[in-house]
C-alpha cells in the first residue's frame, strides 16, 4: 500500500521561502512520476510541478522560476522549494504519486499561508 506524507508547510511573509517534503512508502519515488498540486479555498485543485521517473521536471507557469521540485532517491522523498512566495500561493499543497502510469496516490496535504 502506497502512503505519502507531506510536511513543511506553514505561515510565511511575502517574499519568503518554504520547503515542502513528501515521503513515499510502499513504492519507490524514483521509479514513479510524482508531483505537487495545490488547492486554494474555493478553487479547484491545480497542478504545480512534477518530476518524472527519469528526473525530468515541469512547472506551472505561475510558479516557474520561483519553485523547484527535486528528489532524494535514498530517502524516497520529493521536495518543493518555494521562493519569492506570493499571497496567491496560499493553499493546501498535496503530493501525488503515479504508479505504473495508472494508479494515483495522494498525501493528506500541508497548509501554506503567505501573508502580505
């Protein structure tokens, strides 16, 4: 059974930084695509960034140049380094793992709040 646990969220001022972590158990983070999504109050969940099994990364336009997704194979963990945070980055951030290109697993989410 795949289990994902996010951490690292919190309250930060505009322009600040946070690093989110997502630890995967039950499946290798290096052999599956993984990604970060977020959901702001009253809005649909949206894709933020992803990293493929071969390490290729992609970013939403809204975060490109400010956020960096990375992976630590030894720790079976992915990260989302978030810099130059804006109030519109406020959301619950979720980690997703796609196993065998078919099965999707989600974490419970971690709250990020950016104050102006």
